[in-house]
C-alpha cells in the first residue's frame, strides 16, 4: 500500500499505478471539485496537467514498484472543503473520465474519505 500523511493508496490502486507507470511513465493525480467526474481523482502523466496558483500539492505518494513519487494535487477550492479529511485512492471496475489514464483499462480511480484524527497528526478542532 502506498502511504502518506493525508493520502493513502489501496493495494488495488497501487497495482493499477504500477501498470500505468510501466506503460506511460511518471504519474500524477489531480483532484478538483467539478461536476461529472469532478469528485474522482484524475491520473495523468507527470506534468501533463498544468498546475498553478489555484492548486496545492497535497502529497507525494510512494508506491512500491514505482521509481518516483506520484504527486497528488488538489484544487485550492476543493481543499477548503476537504481539508479535514484523510483520503484513500481506490480503484473500482467501470469507466470514469476519458481524460484519466486508467479509463481504457475498464477501471476508475475514486476517493474514499474519513475525518482526520489526532493519530493522523492533525488537529481535531478544525484549525489548520
């Protein structure tokens, strides 16, 4: 399992990431808050999705079998909504957005979330 402070990756998602990395190269995620698949993390080639001042780098995910970290970006607006949550990247059968690298494989990434706890090293009172 890939782990981080704010974001984790399930074993199934890590397996898909290893496969995608082997076929495409270094990877990144971007999580926005848009409509349609907006709540699904989108997987791109590292640098293919242009990030800027309206995005934050939430985590550098270390996945066994992937040489470099997989960056996990989130739009600042989405972070304001989710800043008190711990995120887990999972994968399920089905087709998500055509822009995410896993779409042709018949699977899609999704986010499972829970509130941060003191064991996550985060305050529970809602302050950053």
